[in-house]
C-alpha cells in the first residue's frame, strides 16, 4: 500500500487516523472488506485482471464510485438526483409531444482504478431519468440524428440507476 508511515498519515490528518483506528482498527477492517468485495464484484464481470490498486493513488471519489458500482452489480437499484445530461439524438428518435418526458439511457460501464480503465464485459448501466425537459426547446426541435441534446430536470430531478445484462432494454 505504498510507503507512507502511520506517523506521516497522523501528521497529515489526525482526525482520519482517529476515525479508522480509534476503535482498534475495526472500522478500517470493515472498510477494507467492503473495498475488496467491490473489487471482486467488478472482477466477476470482466475478463481483465482486477488487482488491488495502491491505495495512495486511488482517490476517495474512485473508491465511492467502485462501492456504488458493487451495490448495482449485486442487483440494487440506486435512486439519485441529477442536474443535466447530454445525449446524442438517435436515428429513430422522435421529438416528444409533452414538455416533460422520461428518458431511459444505457451505457457501458468503465471503472477507473488508479488510472487503469477496466471495461465490464457483460453488463451495462441503465439510468431512468423520471422527468426531463430540454435545456433549450429549440435545440431539441431542430436536432437531427447524431446531434447533441442537453436535458435538465423537469418537475423532478430523480433518477434510478441499475445494472442490466448487455442488450437488455426492458424495464
């Protein structure tokens, strides 16, 4: 896990040391088990070799994303909020008649582990944006296939994320 000593860590952030070691290291052990389980969940969905990265290189955001992805891979749905999305208009897309509409988006899942990109082979992320509207109604009305469309929340900023097998568009 790198060359930093506990003394160096304590000098940088004594509150962090107290948080992880104040209970005899039990909190750190639970965190490490959760992190390792998340790595195993990712490994089950890729042919690439997943290794434990240097924890001094992994950011807290990457760890959080990895743990959230593991929850999704175990079948959980996660409700979240969103501020904007950018989509590419498809060839068969029709302009919605209503000013607000739901959006179903799927994409490949790629994990960044300390700068190493790991692509999941057999699943994709599905996000349902419950209420969306165009950021610029003219942009949506004039968009041609392949054009970029910017959407913002409508009456609700809620979205539901799940992981589904590749090719599964059913709800």
